[in-house]
C-alpha cells in the first residue's frame, strides 16, 4: 500500500468512525422524506421531525408514529412560539409519548415574530414539567457555532446556562445540537468554550447534507450562518460530488480529527439537515461506511 493509499484509508476510517452515530432531520408533512427515512435508515436511528408554524399537532404525531412503527427513534421539535397554551403543550407531549413512543424531544424557542400563545422560549417549556410528567427524560437543545441572527451572543450564553439548570432540576438528560456550519473551526471552538465553562452535555454537530451549492447558501443565509459560509463559496469544484453537489467530507473530517485528538470535547456524531432529501444524506453516510470497510486490508 502506497503512502497515498494509506492516507486515504486512514481518512475513510476517521470519517466512518465519527459517523457511527448520526441523525437526520425531516419535516412532519413531508411524507416522501418520512418514507425515505423508514426505508433506508438502520433501526434505532434518531429522526428529528420539524413542525412548521401552521401545522397541527396531529401532523407531527402522525409522522412520529410512522417513524416509530418502522423501528426508528423520532425526535419531534417542540417549538415554544408555535404553541397556543399549556393545555395544548400537555396534550401534544402526552400524545407524542403515548402514541408515538417518543423518548427525546428537541426543545426550541422558534423564530416566528408573534408567538401563538404565552410561550416564547425553550426555557419556559422546560420549566412547565410537561416532559418528565409524560415520561420523556431526554431532550435536545440548540446551540450556535456562529451565533444567532436575531439574538446577541451573551443572551444566548445566559439562556443556555438557564436551560441546562432547568433541565437538571427536572431530571432531564440533555444533548446539544448545533446549527450547521461549513467550517469545522467554529464548531470545535464552540465545543471548547462549552467545556471551559463547565458544560459537559454532549454536542452533536449540525451538518448540511449533500445538496447543490445554491440551495446551501440560501439556507445558510436564512439561518444566520456567518464566516464559515466563505468556505462553501470558495470551495473548488474538485471538492464536489458529481451526483450530490456539495458534500460535508471536509467538515466532518475536521470535526472527527478534533474529536479523536480531544475526546473531552464531547463531539457526539453528526446531525444532518437534509433539505427535503434525506435519502442523499443517508446514502452518503452509507457510502462512507462501505468505503471504509472495503479499504481495510484483508
């Protein structure tokens, strides 16, 4: 084996090892995406289910139940600004747990300008006690490697501490899930900053699944992704997949290298934003894993 081949083999193994744990995201009304997840994902994989502002709880519950029936682990988005009342929140969470076997939820404030009711933050939802009352003991909370387009950094930092404290008081296990980035440096810096502040919740890294460059740039601008967008814009065409457009090889390789060098960073796998096409992300992960297996010496 040449030195070049050995380097490729090591890189494949690094990527595959980091991707031993991953999740994907779909929207609750996107039936083709739900079906693709059911067909292609290994049993037990977490599928985050986004619920858009005007969609009913029934739509979210139906999607979560379909995923659970297929042997997957649905993680519904519970969005404060989309919820009209405490009664609606209680009913929705009870049904998600009882009808769809939900064990973890992603708890978010939401970005809509005018809340549907009295809730406007994830912290308020955590403090209701609704999750533990309905047997959900694990939640996910968002984090932002490059900040939030509408919230100051210090406000974000304070809110995270408050949410973690409220979750601890409620006996909830917390995982952090980052907004996507296109450069590993902000993600690694976020993880280091969390650990320096004594925050030990695992961090799952938000990743843009394979997609065309224009779609990724549009989504990134809407989400407030900042400096790392330069990496995407400046990436050469050589780094692109002919079939899938932009792929996250370089990002995940950088994060995986940091995770191997500094396991104390708690970088816990990847979370794929799939842009309505989870099949591309799932097949890309499978190709990475298959390539790593096939490159190993007999």
